[in-house]
C-alpha cells in the first residue's frame, strides 16, 4: 500500500495544532490529571485527520493514522521533556509537571530518578498516542456522510 504523505502531514499538522492549543490556551495550566486524556487525544486528532485525508478505507486509514500519530507522539514527547526540564509553565504540560513534582513525596523513584521517569512518561505517551492514531485512522474513513447528527 503506497503512503499518502499529504494525509500523514495533514494528521501531523492537526496534532501539532491540537498540542499548541493545549500548551498555549489560557486556563489549561490549572488542569492536572485531567490533562492526561486531553494529551492522549492527540492521537485521535492525528489519526482521524490522516485517515480522512487518505480516504482509502480502514486499512490504509490505520496505516496513515499510525504515521501521523507517531509524529504527534514525538511532538508530545519533545514538548513534555522540554517543559519538565526547563520548568516552563506551558498550559496542560504545566499541570502534568505539577502532578509529577508533587508525587515525589509519595513515590521516591520520582525524586531519585526524575529524568528516567520523565523519559518513561514521554515514551509511554508517544506509544499511546500512536496507538490511538491507529484506531482513529481505522475508524475515520468508515464513517459515511458528513453529518454528525443521525436522522
């Protein structure tokens, strides 16, 4: 199956726009654990955009969703590591940083191996975002019609 790089870039662009919204929109810095599903939805956004742009059915949609979700996951991981290492208060990432920092008393591994924990969180998030990209890319082209409201 040939890869439609236009669809992959459309999905990755949608993921970057969504991550920028989470990072820069006012009010998201107060979100704590609820930020986890918000960030993971990056994969859904990337996969759906790539699957719809590819427009070749569920199989190719899943492939394009994987590629776009992987790029979105990479952007998430880089942003997370930057925000945690620089301690910059950027949107939802600041809330996640707050949760990890305050959990250091409850989980000594966070205090003693902070960089490894952040790398593990970034890698896990990357993987989950890519997996959600597969799901959304597979499901998006199967939707018939353009209306969200069933009649």
